[in-house]
C-alpha cells in the first residue's frame, strides 16, 4: 500500500502545517540593570530596531526613577514559520537609589497575564484565547561584578516560580574567556545556593543525530550565556560583512561562537526551544498559579485574604468559584 494512505504517518506534517499557518505567539521579557546591552541584544537577535523611539532619562532622573513595563510587538519569520513576538521591557530596573521591592511591578505583571488567561479559559470563547503570558525572561547580569548582586537574587527569587528564567551575562566582551568561565561558574553556584530555579533544558532524545546532541550539550554548558550585542556591520574580517564591535585591538564578532554565546542563545530561543518554553509556561508555571488560585478559593476565609493581597488587584468576587479543586469552570448557581 502506498505510504500516503497511512493516515498517522502524515500527522507530524499536518500538525506542522497547521502551526505554520497559525503562527506562534511568544512573549519575551528582558530585565536587568540599565546599560547592560539589553536593547542592543534584542535588536541583534531579531535583526530589527525595536527601540527607535526610546528616550533615555538623564542621570539625575534615574536616581528616583521607578520601574515601568513596556510592551512592543514584532513579527519575525524563521524557516517559513511566523512568530508574533511581544517584547516586554522593564526600563528603570535597579536605577533608583532605593531599589527595595522594585521588582514588584514585574511580579504583578506576570501574575496579571496568568489571571487574564485563567479568566479567558473559564469564559465562553475558549477557542480564541490570546496568550499574553510571559514565556521567557532574559535576565541580564553585569560582567563587571563578582556574580549575582543582592538585587539580582531578590528579583530572581521573586519570579522564578512564575516564569522561565534564562540568565545572560551582558557585554561579555569586557571579559577574558577565563574570566567569563569563572563568572559563569560563580553564578551557577549562587543560583544553586539560593535555590533559584532557572529554565531547565529538556534532555535530548536518544534518537537525535550526533550533531544535534553535541550542539545541545554545548548549549547547556554555556549557561549563563555570555553575550555581545551590536547592530553595526563591520567588514574587516576578510571581506565578509559581520556584525560586531570594533576596538583598536581587534573586532569582537557577535556571531562567532569563539567570541561569545550569542549563536547558542539565538538558536535556542528562535529554533530549538521556543515551543518547550511555551509548554513549560503552560504545563508547569501556569498550572502552579492556577492551583494556588483554586486552593486559596477553596480555603475558608481565603477570599478576604486574597482581596487584601498586595499582588492581587482584581477583586476575588470576580473570580468564578471552581466546581471542584481540579477544574477552572465556575460552579453552577443553584
Ligand atoms: P540597555 O539600557 O540595557 O538597553 O543597554 P543598551 O542596549 O542601550 O546599551 C547601552 C550601551 O552599551 C550602548 O552604548 C551600546 O552600544 C553598548 N553596548 C551594547 N551591547 C554591548 C556589548 O555587548 N558590549 C559592549 N562593550 N557594549 C555594548
């Protein structure tokens, strides 16, 4: 019998075609101190200029600046697949003299997206839910310090159960390869000590080809990714135009794996792990939020506590009571 007639064999193709047609929604958050190269890296990653209209505050204004959340959208296409990317930026993070609790707006923002999704999922039109949940947070760490600072630890602790964190060392051209390795090790140790969960790369399937397995292992070893960003195209490497940063002592190439981990980060975000980041957000992080919500509603007195909660801005009376602890559908009124 002709292979074409075996229905299941065509399933991956069918799903693939359906996904291509539909496209992907993906929300990426960038956080970290100002000046660590976040905007430059995003522009380099997606070959776009997402920050054309950005206005940088004066140094004096930064002393009292509070954190704001900004959303920008862009459509990118990779290998014929469209991704509707929403970028969530957090300007003002760590800029103020008093940074205590400055991460609260971020936590609130992430929870609000979960809350919106829960509300939509419990509503009538569940088919066309717009997924605005944050699927990944690139957290920028300074290359000039000796690891994570207290503010980094506080921020990561506050969000690690709500979003997939990918730690990134910005402006890695400030480090010698040996220094970069030492800083990476220090950060990995601190994350372990502080019990901060970052995004766990899934194990590679045993039937993957050797090349893929090698790339996957390399990628896992390079966390936190030490990256260099640049939108400038320099042409002094032979005759080939490359994006890089030119110095009197030579040129740092953004896409050269011997110079930084940019390619590894780009590959994982755009090509290999986009879907997994979405799945972990839905299956683990959102489910955790949903379970906490339902538990708090099921406990007597929880309504009062929830409405007093610092993070919950919406009245809990608006949240429909679940019909049982394991489903989101509202209880029928008798
Ligand atoms: P943001 O405030 O974190 O968004 O940082 P920007 O992307 O605006 O970068 C701040 C400054 O650092 C700009 O002058 C950039 O040209 C420069 N910059 C960005 N990325 C790098 C990098 O990887 N290495 C170096 N040396 N400078 C960078």
